[in-house]
C-alpha cells in the first residue's frame, strides 16, 4: 500500500499525461497483489495456521484503504483527470478485496470444520464407551477436538477483529456440534 500511496502522490504532482500513467501503474500494483498473493500462499491455506488469517487481514486492509483514496487524493489530482479518476478511483476494487478476504476466511473455517469432524469420527459415535478400546477412542477424539479448538483460538483470537472471531468460531461450532 505504501507503493500505491506514493504513486498516487506522484499523480497529484505530475502533468496530466504522466499522472494518467502513474494512476494506471497504481491500479496495476493492486491488481498484481490480487492475483499473485493467493497463488503464492495457496498451499498454506490447506492447514490451520496463521497464514490464512493474515491473508484475510491483508485483503481487508486494501479494501478499506481503497475506499479512502478518493477522499485523500481528490483535491490534489490534476484537473484533467478529476472526472476520469474519481469515478473509478479504485472503488471498483474494494469489493473484490473484501470478497477475497471473506473467501480465504471461509476456506479456513472449512478446514477447521473438516479437522474437527475427522477427530470426532475416531470415536465412532461415542458408542460402547464402557469398553476400554471404545473409551480410549472417545477420549482420544475429545482430546483432538480440544487441541484443534485451542489451536484455532490461539491463532484466530489475536488476529481477527473480535466480531469476526466470534462469528467464525460460532460457525465452526454450529457446523460440527449441531
């Protein structure tokens, strides 16, 4: 985002022709980020880890930042560009980044749900727990569920917004236990 801000500052100080090139370069930076980052981190999205939550936050940040561009740079844009640029000063990109953030979070939620269901399947319905082997399976299953939920709490709680954390954890628990 520093690069985008610096480029938009250059837009404000440049001639109309150069400003238009800088403007397109700033958009291209955001488009590259949108395309490259998910591909680069794809493999890390398949496990329960900080990468997915950080990627979620990293996509939310530009979606919010983009919405402020028009207010921040509107008055300083070259006059010839104001009509062209203000109509689309990246505002069309904000929902795309927001959607990407939500998709990453939903994928992480599904990974957690899948892990919890696998852990619960070990207990085979918690039947016949009076038998030692079934008791051990049930105990192992419960220990795994607790471990997964603790891991999710440790990773998600400090990184997600409180409302997003609660909503996501409720989705996980509802899906698995109801």
